[in-house]
């Protein structure tokens, strides 16, 4: 029986190329687990609903304390991530606006300052800790940003060191913030606060950012781009798994490879 022709082998290789370039969910016909929701429009981040456990008849400080990890895991499953890390991070952070730390469940920290319980601290392992960095880490995790791409931290100064090691940090004067970047604020080069850049208005020179632990809540902050309290920015890398090509474009490129004329390999000479 005759073996497969070189043309058949080439076609097989082209088809393998197409399927190897598809995202895993597309190639396997899989979908994300969890309840599906309508996709968030490109300009609709402000309309993302707030995560709130089904305890709407209770005062906020009560349902905050009653909330369990299963509650926020269930709510996280309602958000369909796009794979665009910057956008997904903003979607998760926006969904947290309005959350307040507990006023009932409070404990003193090492300085004797009473700190309220938060879901961000509970997730990180420090339920009653200062939580601006843990809030951002929480959002990174549920946005699907791998820890080995952009580290998670509970300490702002330590976070800057980690970002510098990965060449992902730039000082205020050397960067133009982009949506999804981390913004670090402090005094005399000591980082004391971190948030997530939502927008930068170059004409007004204003940075809009989402932040945790602002008077005990998740809020929107605004600051002049040249304010010396801005120490610098952590850059959000692009997700290498995303491709600008559509499946149709990938298939067309595979066919081009298959149809391309072949040149004879030159014979080796001594």
C-alpha cells in the first residue's frame, strides 16, 4: 500500500497549525464554569454591579461579617473574563465599589489601631490588616492575572521592589499611566498606598484610580498627574495568550503556508 503523499502530509500539518493556534476553550469547545452573564460592553465598566451576598435585608456591617469565601467565589463566577488582563482587572475592581470594612468585627493592629474585617484581608490571610494592597491583589487574582506575571503583595514598598525586579515599574516622571496599571502613592519615597489606574486625562493631567481602604471603603480616587505623592506605576503586561488574529485569519494563514511553492533544498557539497 502506498504511503501518504507529501501533499496530504502538508495539509495535515496546516490543519494542526490552525488548531494549535486556537485558544484552548475554542479548540476543545469548552466554556467557562459558573453562571453566565451578559458581557460587559466596552464602555460599560461603570455599570458593573456590586458584589453583594444575598443578604440584602441586613445592614451592610452584618452581611459583611456573615459573608464566607463561598459567597465571593460564587459572585466571581458571574464575571466572564476576556483574557485582557487590564480590562478584567478593572472590571473586578469596579465591581467592588461600595464595599466597606466591618465596623462591628474590629481588632487592633501592631500599632494599636483598630482595623475592621474585610473580604480582601480574609482572602489574603490577614482579615484585620491594612487592606489597600490586599484589595488590589484580590482583584488581580479574580481577574485571572497569574502571580508569576504580576506578583501579589500586602506591602506597598515590597511590591515596588518586586515590580522593579521584573522591569515593570516606572517612576512618576518616567511613565504615562494606562488603564489597568498600578499606582503607588506615599510620602518622601515611602510607599503607603496602592490603587488601580482607571483612566488618565492627559489634557487635564488627572489620574483616576480605584482604591481600597479609603476611609474604610472601596472608592474612586483622583489626583493630579504631577502630584509628588505619586511615587510611580506598576505596568500591567499584555496577555501573550491573546492573539490579534481571528480563527478565520489563522486558517487563511495556514492555507497560505500549505499553498506556498516549495524550493528545492540545495545539495550539500564537501
